[in-house]
């Protein structure tokens, strides 16, 4: 099942009125947004057993979008989160998807993918409760000669399972038109999901 999911924000405030500790200056409070002001989630979400999988595309300004300007870079992001209170055993990272971030034109013609190889130094295949795994890859990142020196992947501070993608050949900007990225993932051993997100170049 694929559906858009919004962002849920939870705030917890303790009562320190009876505390003898001195007040410590803090950053100005940020006004809470009304639900109506929350930006909609741009991307697709799948739930498989106790794992939430989200695919989003970002522009050069790190904004999640589904429409890009011709010549603009496209940042692909796949997030995998264990939303249960138990450990979830997964397939080996290097085997969970052979076609991640594949791109097709709207008529189904294969266009390519933004990476040539990937590395991981992880030996365990599991997600602990609330564990987040993130995959990033840029369409226009410059090629590299040695995978050990530079990667196209950018890491979020919250990412706890880094998987590194690299390219050896420069990709050309996508021309104007309608596209989609579609690929299969096997996060849970023995189960396969097909994930797709449509986007446009204008």
C-alpha cells in the first residue's frame, strides 16, 4: 500500500516551577504551527510489517518536490525506519535493491540511474527500534575515479546505517518531460515491494 503521510510533531514540556536550579538562558521559543500550516508530505510511503519506507525527491535547495526546472539537480532519498518496539531482521544491505532510483520516461522507456556502485561496511542486517536508514544519491554529482575518496551520498545526522553510492560516469541533465522513478526493495527477507514516484521536468 502506498500513501502520502504528513508530519506529526510532538512537544513535551516539563514543569520546573518548584526547582531550585538557576534559570539557564535558552533559544527563543519557536511558535507552533497550526495543522493547517504544515507543509504536505511530498513523496510516497509504504508500510511493510514493522518497517516504514519513504521515497522523496529533493531539489538543489533541499526542498522535497515532484517538479524540477530543466537542468536542475535531483536528489533521491529513500528512508527506512523500524517503527516497532522490536528488532527487525532485514536482507543484507547490498542485496535489498539492485535497481534503486531507476528512472523511466512516462512511456516506460528506461532512462538510467544516478549511481554505478555502492559500498557499505555494515555486517549486521537488522534495524533496532526506531532505527533510521537513509539512502541519498544525486543525479548530477560529478563522477569520481576512486570510490574510497568521495561519494555522491550525503548523510543526515540522524542516519545510523550509511550506505554509500558513487558514480564513475557523469549523468546529463534530464530534458523537459514526465518521468518516474521505480524500483523494487526487499527490506524484509522473502518480501518484495515495488516503489514508484512520478515527477516532471519543466
